[in-house]
């Protein structure tokens, strides 16, 4: 079967269903199925089997139904690493790479040895990525969702760092107990408020786990709780890196100012210029 004809039928179906970038998505889906590059699809360099065509058609129909691309393929790239994603986990966002960048900025020596906690690990992108960078660090990755933890474990095995990550099912809104304080805590908690939630696109609210997005009525419940509670799990001089909503900077700074245990703190903007992450250092 002609590869280019199949690609064009995908473009038509996606356009009919108002999917933006129909050409890009059709070529990407076909390239994924055939295990070739997008340019090879567009140059019509291969022939598709009947089975390939059927699979492509099924994928295109799912995409027309607004299912996110990453759930259809089961893959998402983060920090140039390939992660498994399922509807049990949030699709990792590029903004979250800011946490990795900032950890690398403050801990420039890859030989750094310590213990890092990730609160709300989802697909495990934060501890798994950091574990590929810091070979002497041990990690604890917790999530309330057992199904998310199963995906995170798979991702840690995919990148051969499972031996250094302990996975823990726990509710970070309850009281957490650990044997020792951590050198670093990273977290990307749910921070979407109810009003914004109602305006999110169907491919987000219809498919991604609400548990991973819903930050309560004002979106600040979990951010506020974690800012206040995580300090007791950091060693003196330990660092907290937390992703926040772009409109939460003022409230985050107010909370940090009111707490006695953070000596210094700053909010970092993402590449769109929006406040996206808070970094705080515990007093020694
Ligand atoms: C925004 S997602 C972040 C996932 C991943 N760290 C990332 O950046 O892609 C938040 C995660 O927190 C978890 N979560 C939500 N409420 C929780 C709670 N009370 N205790 C522990 N984990 C929770 C969700 O299951 C979800 O995996």
C-alpha cells in the first residue's frame, strides 16, 4: 500500500476533525507505526502492509477523538529521554524540565552524592532523569496512585536506574515519615484551580488524570501544604524545587516569607517568561 496516500488520508481525517497541525501529526503517527523517519514518510520511501494501514487508521480515529498523541503512542520525550506514558499518569510537560535545569545549576558536580525525594512522581520523569545525571544519588519517589507508581517503576527500569529509586505509595497531604532528611526535594504538585480546570482543552480534561491536575478550588491547596510541610523533611542547607502555577508567585512568596525555616528563596521563570518554579534553601 502507498505510504503517501495513507499519510494524506490521515491528514484529511484530522483536518475534518479540526486537529491543528494535521500534516505534522499524520506524518508523525505513520512514522511511529512504520518505525521510520517523518521525512521517509513524506518522500514515500516505503510500502505499508495492510496491518500497518489498519493500525494507522485506528490511531487516526483516536486522535480525531482528541486523545493525546502521547497516550496513543505510549511514549513521551522528556529531557531527551523516552518515557512510557499511560492514561494513569500526567503527560510530562516541557516546562517541568526547568526543575532538572535548576537542580543541575545548583548541583553542578555529577558526582554529588545524596538523597533526593520526589513528591507526586507520576510517570517518574523527575527521579529517573535525575538518576541518569547523578549516579551516586539515591531517590525516594512517592505518589498516592498505585497505577502511576507502576508506570514510574517501568520507566526506572527502562533507563536502568531502578536500583537507586525507592517507590512509595503515600498521600503527601497526610503526615509523611522518613528515616532521614533529604538533601533535595523536587515536586510538581497538582495546581490547576477549578475555574481554569473548566476551561482546559478536551484532550487534557477528557484524558489526563484529574488527580494529577486538580489543585482544589483555588489551585493552591497542595502547593501551600507542601511548602509548609516539606521543610521538616529537608536537611539544613537542603534545597526545595517546586513547580507552581504561573499566577501563584505572590502567594508562594507570602507563604515562604511567613515560614522560619527557609533562609533564601526565589521564583524562576520559564521560557515563556512566566513564573514557573520556586527554589528555596533551608536554613542551616
Ligand atoms: C502534576 S502531576 C506530576 C507528575 C510528574 N512529577 C510530572 O512532573 O510529570 C502530580 C502527581 O501528584 C500525584 N498526587 C496528587 N495528589 C497526591 C497526594 N495527595 N499525595 C501523593 N501524590 C499525589 C498525582 O497522582 C500525580 O502523579
